[in-house]
C-alpha cells in the first residue's frame, strides 16, 4: 500500500507539474500575442500618419484669385478672349449669395476650354483645380486632366472638371447665367 501511495503522489506531482508548465506556456503565448498586437497597431498608426503627411492634397484648396466676368446681357456673362491665355484664369459668379467658380484656359490645340472649378465627384471638398503645365489637377484626389480634353460632359463617371456650356461670339466666351446657377449646389 505504501508503494501505491508513493505512485499516486508521483503521478499527482507529474500532473501538477504539467499543469504548471501549461499555465506558464499560455501566459508566455498571451504576452507574445499582446506584444505582436501592440507592434502591429503602432505600425498601422505610423503608416496612416505618414500617408496623410505625404499627401499634399489634404489641406490645400485652390487659392487662385478669381475675377468677375463681364455682363453681356441679363442672361449671359462673357470673358474677353484676349484675357484667356495658356495659364488658367479663374472666375466667380455670385448666384444668390453663392460664389460659383469656374476657369478658362487656352489649350495647346488653340481652343478655349471652360469648366467649373469643381469636380463631379470631389465637389464636397470645395478644393477645386490647379493648373499644372498643360493639365488641370484636382486638388482633392490628385487626378490630372489634359486641358485639351476639358469642356465636355463627363461620360465615364468619376472625377472630372464639371462641364460648363459655353460658346464663342466674336471677341467673347459667352456663358449662360442659368448654367452657372444650376451648379451652385457644388459650391
């Protein structure tokens, strides 16, 4: 009987030792998982902060000075063709207290291109466009559009300088006031 008791005690000690080792292993694994989680969260935070600080579009908006167009009639405004060059000129029209902004630029194709200074998608950001070389760049999303392609309806969807109908009459680019007023919700 003494031998049996010693065997049970030995077996009990082995079981307790295994339980203790298992508990220590679980504690060690838990500490490792916590450390890995903290490192991953820190890395994600660093990546997010770095991506935000490297995006020049985040906190900028179009600061180009705007000018008023000439009033041609009760229903139309005009921009003298002589005022439009290969650098975009920005204009604003007061539509019931809302400054509706648009730009005009002469492309390398020799044509005048006019569009709203707002994007069909990014207009909520109220950032507009920036003239860069022979392109217009959306200040919000960074998309770039050739000046020569502007002045058309957005048929593909997505970011695009919003279409502003115009016509050329003698020495002026003519824009309907109603066309400007219809898009005041973008500004």
